[in-house]
C-alpha cells in the first residue's frame, strides 16, 4: 500500500484506449472517480465502433488520435512505453509538459494501494485464472476490483458487453500482471500467483529472474508445481500454497483416474493434501486439462486469501469463462464448429490444439500473427507446436501478421513459419489476406470439422469468426 499522491487526482488521457490492457484500466480509473479521456487509432480507422460507443456511454470522452484531446499540462498521458514519439498525443504532451505514465505504472500504482493485492503472473493462463479468482471472491462476498485483459462472461451483460474490469467495493484487487515488458517488477502483491514460465517475449533467463522476484515480492505465493521452472523458483519460500495435476508434493491436486473430459467442460475430484486428503468435487464449464490446472491455481490463490476450499470449488461450478478463450461461436447446420481463441504464443496454442484434439473431428487452425516482432521471437517454436499437435488430416492456415501502422521491420513474415510447419510434418498454407482465408475455409470445411480462429491484439477476429460461421451456414 502506497501513501504517494494518487494519479487519479489529475485528468487522465489514454492513448490507445481501446486496447485489451488500456480499456479495463480506463474503466477502473473512471469507476474510482477520475476524469478520463482518450483516443485510439482503431476508432479513427472505423474498427469496433460499438466498443468506442460503449466507452463514451460510460462518461469517457474520445478524440481522434490527432493530439486534440491533450489540452492541459494538468493531464497525465497514459501510453505504452513503446509508443513512437511522433504520435500526435505524445508530441502535444511533450509541448505542454504533461506527466506521462505507462499502463503498467498506473495499474501498479492503483494495485499497490489496495489492502490485499492478488497478482496473477505466468506466460499462459493469466486472464482465465484472474477471471476465475475474481469470480470466486465475488461469489464469496469479497467485492473485488478485477483487472483483466479479456471480457469476463460472469460480469458481462447487454449493458456491460466489454466487462474486462470490475470496480469492487472491497479491499481486494485482483490483476493479471505482465512479464513481457518487465513491468511485473512494479507490483507489491499480498499474494503472488505463478502459473508457468515458458518462451514468449524474452529469453528464458530473463523470465526466470523476473518471476523469482515476483514470487519474493508476495507475502504468500500460489505456485504451479507441475511447471518445472515455477517449482524451482519457489524453492525456499515459506508460505507457498502449491497446486498441480501431477506433482506429488503439491497441496492441491486431483485424482487423475477421476478426471472426466467433456466437449464443453471437464470435471475432477480435488484433493487437499494439506487437510488429510479431503476430497471436493470440481466441475468446470470449460474444456481442457489446462483449464483444470487454471482452476487449481484460482483455488490456491483464493485459499491464500481466506476462502474455504469447498466454497471456491462451488463458485467455479458457475464460472462461464472468457470471451476469446476457447469461445465456441456456434456450429453450422452442416456440422462445422467455429471457435474464437486468444492463442498466440506456443504455450497457449498448444493448450488450445490439445483441447481440440481430445475430441474427434478434423481441425482447421487459422492463426493470425499479432505482429512481426513476436513472430521473429517465437516463430520457430510456434511452427513446432502446430506441426506436433495437429495430425496429417488437419490444416493450419496463416495470413500475414496484423499491422496497424507505425515503424516496424516487416521483412520476415508468415511464409517462414509455413515452411517450418510443413518441414515438420504438418499441413500448412500461407494466404496473405484474411478475407481470402475465409474463402478457403468455406471451400474446404466439411461436417465434423472444428475451425479455430486464433490470434491476439485484434478485436475484429471475433467478427471474422462470427461472419465465417454465418457463411458456413
């Protein structure tokens, strides 16, 4: 908890306010009483108009991204650390002498002011575990504030379609925290939840250092013992609430012979080894073994915060999931199912593909890379993932990486990944334009197929998935 003056005392201007990390933070700031305005390149380009109309309905003033919204030195510019100095808002803020904060600086400031901050870290699963944990706390009367990078279906409604944030009335603040830019070091959690450590945006050595310090920062830790690095990094810490599906030393685990897989969910018997091997039924409305692991993480985090195990399991039985996290859009009359998914790094894609392959039917995996830089960083491992997890009858399709402007090296694209997948024994196609991808999927889809639309940082992928389902009908 910090005693420094709150940045919410100043008007805040969010550059890129429609982004998955910016929008919920802007909503929390607004919900806590701040004056909030913003701009977004996507709004200027006409993408996702309903989202920006909703933001305006919440009392947030929106401007074109031309600098016109930055008018006073009293304003604080909230912008990505990587944003170019040539962006008009940055130019205007510099001219006026405005203070500037990154998204992570503002979020960590608000998080660190809470009585009980629960930070969820790891390379994969953060959004799902944050939502699960938030729902457990909400269902048990904690009134948490929740900061997420995805829409949480339990909190969404016709009036709140973009519920990736909740402003609670309690003392608990639950947030996913990001390691990709090193900002995870800014948080001072009461409880650190560590899910996994795998290749994403930076070398493994740097990731291990960040996550070790993240665990040390917490007064208590919830750690996945199934992840070798997470287990190693928690060594020597005294207040670890451990969880695992397989590891024999974990406090929370499951009876493996009791795991029941369903197309739309998974269930198991949870064992609390810290309480004489007491058994609790656990039933989820989300498929996949990775979601069972996510549930154990949420339970461990909730128990560290004081929630009884039984009550945590009961709350998860009514957990509805997240938008774009294995989100089944629907099944066409011809029997082709379309799934919208956030999978964008090797670990996330692996979890999604394994969940798909656990059920019968061919998989058509359409992957839109979320940038040229990430593709260079993890492209080789991504190619291995698609080649290994999919069978000879399955099809992987990549379009060109998403590009919304700015300065970036675009010399190395999707073609290299396609070649690597095919060399690894997979069946992959490169179709540069996304519209042509839809044409190809409609052409080759047959009854029983599952089409997975995968990628990040682009809200229009959901629209693409819905339009694709309509065409298949």
